[in-house]
């Protein structure tokens, strides 16, 4: 499994191993503090009698990842020595929500807790990767099935705030998608850019776009679909049977088109989109809205990784301001 929800985007996927997940519903209560709560859980609730090997799993830039091998199978564990359990709780709730749709394969979370020396951990099922990455049509179809199955009656948002990479992602419920995306996604990132870099230009232009973007959604039916939220190549894998697996989510309920916001870093091809739109038909104006959803992730990369991403974000904003004559 990928180790972090978001790293600086590279064209090639890191060399990762992952975890396997299975059903009944999980109690995400934090583990009682012990000297080694990960080992304790594996040897009690995990049903193992011995841990035979612990190996490091590479590929992440926010968390450390390990592969625990035991006499009853393998577990995948991520730890973070400086961030409390809230980040992993958000990830676990997202994984569980996606798992409950019974559509695309995701790692099933087992336990989230605090580390006694500070920080936190999450234990998951281990998925052994290794299948071909060429089955984009199957990825597109199953992703669309997840979007179709995972509809929220509460509106747009999620049960908890979570993170996109290490950036907070605010998920307060809203009945209005345009308002939610403008305030909780674009507006939040623009404020971070202003506060972190003193970038008043991108802040002001970005807010002008937010105030005028409503016309891009004319004649569009928007349902609050369950989104992975950070779908780039590093968070997509295939198991030994070549079934697609998605991992390290930043889940929320939103417009299904927002799922393609990291497409510049995902390598989705024609077969992916054709299969997706057979299940979730393309809506009027899809092409005009496409870069609006890229913008959120370019802004997040700007805030996480620096000025190298500013020009891409500003170019999108300027193009929309010209298009909308704003």
C-alpha cells in the first residue's frame, strides 16, 4: 500500500507493497496505550500467535510503512511519529466507506491508535500487489460503480475533516456543491497560499473565479458521490489477479467529476474514461469544468511543495477568468 496520501507527483509509481482487507464493521476506537500497541493488537485481536518478520515498505513521504508477517497472514502498518490519530482515523473512515460499497477493492482498515512515545498508527489488511497495470477499463468501470453506489443523504462533505497529503481538508456538510467547492476546497487553499507565501495575487484572482464559476454548472445534475479524493498513480495498484486497488484516500462526498482532479498525475487513458462514462454518463460541460477540478490539487501542491506549482494554478485561474469574462 502507498505510504502517504500525497507526495510530489512523479510520472512513475513508487515501488510499493500493500495490504488486504475483509468485512465486518470495525471499531476505530483508539488502542489502549501500551509499550507496543501495534504488536499487542496483532497478537490479540489480529489472532496471530507470533510475528515472524517486520519489513520496511518504501514509497511514502509523510508516514513510515511496515509489512508485519505472522503465522496467520500479513498486516500493513503505517506510523507517524509527529501527528496524532485524527489523520489516520480520517483515512480509516474513508477506506471503510469505500469498502462498504462492495465495488472497487480497497485495503480494509483494522485499527487506529496512538503511539506511547507520540504520534499514531493504522493497521490494515495486506494486499500483495503485482498484477498488470494495463487494465484501465476495469479501473474506470469499478470507480464509476463506487461513485454510483456511494451516495450521501447528508449532502457534500464527510463525517470528519481529513487530510489531502498533510494539508487539512475541511468536510463540513453542505447542501450546495458550488458553495462547498468554492469555500472548502478552492477558498481554503487560496487562504493557505496567501498566509504562507503572502500571495495576494493568486488569492484575489482565485476568489474572483469562485464568485463567477456558477455558470460552469448550468444544466448539470450533481449528486454527492463518495470520492477517493486523491486519485493519482501512486494511490492506484493492481493485486495478483490484476484487479485494481485504490488506497490512501482523502475521501468525501462530492461531484463525481472532482475525482479526476489528479488526472495530470494519474495517466488515465481513453479506455479508462470510456468505461467510466458507460456507468456514469458524461454531463454537459464536462470539458469546461475539467481544469476547475485540477486547480484544487495544483493549489495544494503549491502549498505543500512550493512555487514550482504556482504557474500551473495561476494559468488555470487566468484562463477561466478570460472564459467567464470576469
